[in-house]
């Protein structure tokens, strides 16, 4: 069968599966809509958490970043995996013990303040909309290639699919849909990785193939040594060398780690299990499922870079294979024959370079570049869509609950019934999808970069107040409110200045202490901590009942049935 037929068949069957699950898991109460009734099995929640957390950035863009940036791209691997460990150990069990629906719910009650709840709602919306923009962009990239539509049309199709099962099933439907999506995305990621590892190195385990010698038919020698040599010949930095400053690498890693531990759509997943013990188990399962992809991603990045360089460097444009022209039609690969010799000059010198490759296509195009069967290529398309849609659904639910539960039910309209609250939640998802679609069509950067901004915003707003709310009895509402406003305002203004207001100045020479917008969330987090602690020291202590509550949740499950 043709690639087009395989793609329609594979993507169509997976979408049908998601919709059937959503219909069978329809939410009928606010508890089911917000937290799936708090009776999800730890194994299922681990699978759903892995799918929710491994977004389009993880599946589509992360390996592409590593392929282009080499060692510098490893900050995404370190930050996101380290962040999940931090979340599982420091945050998830305690918040599950607190027993609320959302992060703003926790902040509003812990800091005994409707103002704190409102600030948390604004932060949750800001973080979630930034994050979901990257997911919708990922959906558009996949559709633009494999269904042969433009990116904007692809985003609109994705909007319709997410709307269907998010509105219908709420957290209950999303959870079991995400279980299926994890199975699809991990299979789609691993199959081509195993194929290409065998093809290049003869080793079926990609993690080992990454450090193996290549076959003689591909020139022999260790894979990374060959990549270093090829990169340097073309004027790029050696693949295993980094060009970012140590401080910037540290800040990006910290922002991604703390941002992971402060992401509302990931934290909310631990409210869906029946007990604290189940939350810990599901965190362990999720870490195992996440590790499968994250330990494979560096190998996929190296394979993709090697295949790309061997295929396009100094090759005759007229002889380029079909995959090149198909991706070229999407404008995600652009060839400009500057010297008119009909050959592709792919080099580091921007004045000479004739090829522009969108890094978001590397994972998707890798099976085609390697000449794998059409069914494998179609499978990767289904996996990329599963990754993007699973996270988009979780984020849209956070936006919905922030508006319907935290803003309306707990703040502006406390008298509304459960049925009215559920209706408001579904209406909120509709409008959230429209906004998400707009940012997917007009994204502020490539997928993983946009997602990195969201992590920085989460690190600078939520992480400090959650940690201090759990571990500091003295932290009060004044400190929490001042810290959140300071952290997210500083981080957002820094990102907006360099990405939108003055993009010409977006380089290491103009960054504050050489810290990029992707890493500035770590500084915003420190400002949040400093302001929160300082303000709380010179303002009244929390009420005694709040202090007692904090002492209680610091020992998860100690005074609650497990």
C-alpha cells in the first residue's frame, strides 16, 4: 500500500479508538469530569501520566533539538526527566493527601485566600495556554506532511478531535484515552528506532547502538565520532561539544526541572487515584514508562542527524529522494540554490548555507530518510499525533477546571449547581480550544522551545508556593501572592521582550548574565522564593488551623485512611 493509504488507515483507526473510549468513559459528574472519580488504577494512571507529560515536545521536537544542538540539547533530557523525579518525590504524594481538585484549589485553601486562588488561576491559564500552543503546532506539523494539508488546516483538525473527547469524557475519558495514546506513541517511537539502529550498527537496542560502531557499509567507526567529523567538516560545532554557557545550561535545566514539578496538568493526574499509596505507585510506573522514550531519544537524534547529513550534504538537488520533495512542499524544508550549481550546500555559514530544515520534522522524517517501510512511517505519524493530542487534552482540562471550578464555583458564583458547573466546564473547553488553535497557527517558536517557555512560567509561579505550602508552616498568603506575581511577571516580561518586542536582541550578548529566555524561569523562581519568604517574615503568621493542616499533609496519609 502507498504511504498515504497507510497513514489514513493507521491514523483513522487510532482516532476511532480514542473516540470509542471517550464515549464509553463519558463523565456524568464534576468529580468524574475533574479527577475521574479518584478511582483510577495506579498502572492506568502511570500510563496516562506518561502520555500526558510526554507531549509533542518529547515525541516530535526533543530528538530534533538534540540532533541539531548536540550536547547542548541534552538540557531538555536532563531537565524534564529530573523534573519528573522531583515531582514524584516532593510534590505528588503531598498534594494527593490534601485531597483537592486542582492546583489553584490547593493554593486557595492552603493560603486561606481567594486572592491567592485568583492569582493561581491566572498563572494556570498563562502556563497552560503557552504549553498547549506547542501541542497544536505539533499536530499541524504532522497533519501537514502525512495528510498533505497545510499546517493551519492540520491544527483545525486537531482542535476538532480534542474537543470531542475532552468535552465528552472530561478527566475520566481523557485518562483512558491517554492510556491508549501512550501505547500508540511508545510503539511508534521504538519501532523505527530499533529498525534504524539495526540498519546503521547491527544492534537492535537503540540505547546501545548509540555508542556502537557503524557497519562497514556505512563507513565504519563509532557513530558519535563520525558525527563529530561530519559536523566539523561542514562548519558546525562538534556534535559532542556544547556552545551554550555553563550558567545558561544550568538555568535551562533548573527551569525545566522545577517547571515539571509545577505543571498543573501533570499534578492533577495524581488527584485521580484513590490513595496516597496509589499516587506513589503511579508515579513510579510513569517514571518507568517515560524512561523508555527518554533513554531512546539521544539515539534517535544521532541516527537522524547522521541520515540527514549523509543524504543532503553536497548532493544534487535533482537526485533528492521523494521524501525530500514531499517535506519541501510543506515549507518545513527549504532549498535555495544561492550559487546556481544545483547542489545542496548545507553548512554552518548562514551566508553560504542553502538548506533550512525545521528541527520539528526530524523524528517524523527519519524513517523516510532511512528508507523504512511505509507502515513504519505511518505509525510514526500516529504516534506524533497521540503525543500532541494527549497533552493538549490534559492542558485544556486544566484551563476548563481553572475557569469553571476555581474561578466560578469557588470565587465568583459559589451558588451554581453541579450540573451548571459541568456545563460551564464544557463551554470553557470550547473557548480554550479556539485560543489554543490560534496560538498553534501563530506559534512563538518551534514546539520544544514554546514548551520550554511554559515550563519556565510554571517554575517561576507555582513551584515555590507549592513547595513552601507543603514544607513551611510559616508561609502565609501575603508571601505566596507576592511571590507568584513577582516570579511570573519577571519571567513573562523577559520572554516577551526577547521573543516579541525586540527579537533582534535575542542572543547571548544581550541576555541578562547570558541566560536565555528558555532558562530565565529559574531566575524568576529564585525571585519568587526570595520575595515570598521576605514578605511572609514581616506579615502575620497563618491561622493555627492552617498551620495544623500543613503539619498533617507533610506526612502523607498519616491521619487519613489509605
